[in-house]
């Protein structure tokens, strides 16, 4: 059997059609196994799994998340890892939306499960599969503490002027409408790592954190506490993303719902305007970079830009325009900016995005060093010049480690 130190944490991140997992020691950062089950419930599911330096890709039937958990458990068993006897400290579950109810790591019991289910309408694509993952793993490991880490928790105490939407106050209270923010685990982890890299207490550092992946968000963090963030009541608001609109005029939904599609003959799907479900799918799945140029893989978009593709070039310009808009807004909100930090897949790996996002800002003390920016590394690094008064950093995020640490801390207090 594989030797696993007591106190390791199994981290579970159940998405709508995927299941990310990692078995990690939060003290030493040793990763015993990690992987991704994807296309759950679809025709071509597969699991990408790594343990003990061995990588495997398994194509197998995964009709639901319970089947995915069972398949992952079997893979771990084949690698000599028996979860039931591994003396785990906890299982940490990423839960996307905590609403107003949850703002700290929380041990899961029946009441917590019921509350996560109750607020599921705030994140209908995310909380239900999160619940399925919790229930499946709880059945497998009933004696191990199950801990929920909420993606909204870091932004729970946003200033009211930042969290409040300007709609009827009674309606907002009735429907729980406010800015909740997302990617909070990543923003919290990265902002603390950035302060450590700079050798300063996080309480003394004002920073703009840019979590740029297929989903993307920005935050303004003053002394370790967020004062604003780009995502709102849902993960749809804010930056242009892989398939999501980001900020959009609310009136566009009225136009789509009320007006028949141009050229409609009266019998097509949009002859009377689009339904709410169609608009939801359009905004979340068919917009962003994909909607603008047909491609949400940022590497492909950049390759097409370099090749002179006009649709990709426009998509990239729109993406940068929105990103720079938020950077500028947060510079004003913070007053003093000590660091601008890039993280997540695009932020960590796409040097052109970092350079273009901060181009021509030398008058604000922001200057990128091209050679430093071109370096690829899995470690935190500075990409600004020595004379830049604002430190520009690349700090790889590690949400799994952050979840493991928080989960282990909660379990230790039981």
C-alpha cells in the first residue's frame, strides 16, 4: 500500500459535468494523487489520473457523479491508496455559492446540506453537483469529517456600497440579490502568497488580483480584505470570459425575449423571441470569446490573432478592453496599489495578455520587463522592472491546497 501520512485531505470539486480531486498533505504540500473526471453523463467520458508519478487516461462509463466517485476510488485502490484506512484528516469540498448563510469553512451535517440545497437557485449550475459530490463521498467515508469551503466566502464582507445593486431594496431582500463574488478561495490564497513573496505583511499590501482562466474575475484587496470584485450575484458578471458575457446591458435580455429574430418566418425557435433558458445558455455557454470568434481556448485565440484572423483579433481587443477597465477602476478605488497579480491558466501562462493588459501605464508606476514576462515557471515571480513602483507578479494559484489547509484546520478543532 502507498504510504500516506496521517492528516492528508481529500479535496473534491464537483462541477456540472466534471469532478476534480486531489489527495494532498496540507502541511508538507505532498500530493499523493490528483485527477479530473470529465464529460460525466455524456457520450465520451474519461478520467485523467496521476499518482506515484504515473499518469493514466481512462475512458469508462460515467453516468453520474456517484459513478465518477466509484471509478476514482478504484483507480486509487489500484495505486495502493485505500481511502478508508488512510487516516484522512478531512474531505474538503468546494461549494460555489454560500449565499449569506456561509462565510467560513463549515463542517457538513444534515442542516448544512439542507441550506446548501435551499440556496441552490443562486447557483443552479454549480451547487446541485456540489451536493451530489458531498453525498457520494460522505457515503464512502462516513467517519471522516466533510468540510465545505465556499467560493463566495472571501467576499462575504464586501463594503455595502460594493455589494449592493441599485434596484428596489425590498425586491433585493426578497430575492437575495447582491454581489457575492466568486473564485474567492483563489483570490484569498494568491493575495496572501503575493504578500509573502514581497516580504510584507498582507495587512500592509494593496493589490489587484486578476484570476484569468476560462472563468475570469478581478478583485481589489486592501490590506488582505477585498473591497471590490468583478463577479456579482452569479459568476456571469464582470470580465469577458471563455464562454460568458461578463458585463452586459440588462436591457439586452428584454430585447432577446421580446423581439423575434430577424428573418424569422413565425415558426422557428426564436420567432417570438428567446426564452429565459435560451438567454441563460446564450450568456453562459455561447458568449465571451467563444461567441465572438468561435473559440474559447486562449492559446488558439492568440495563435489566430498572430495569423491575422479578424474575428479573433476583435475578441482579444474586447477582452483586453474590459480587463483594463477593471484594472483602472480598482486603481482608483484602492488609491495606492502595491502589486498587480496575475493568476490561473491564462494569467499564469499567457505573457502577451499580461503585457497588453498593462501596456502604456508607465505614468502610473507600472512597467513590465519583457524578458521577465517571457519566463515560464510554476513559482511566484516578479515580471515588472526594478524601477516599477508597482510590483507586477505572477503567482500560481493552488485552490486545492488552500481548501485542504482550511479543511484540516476546521477538522482539528472538532
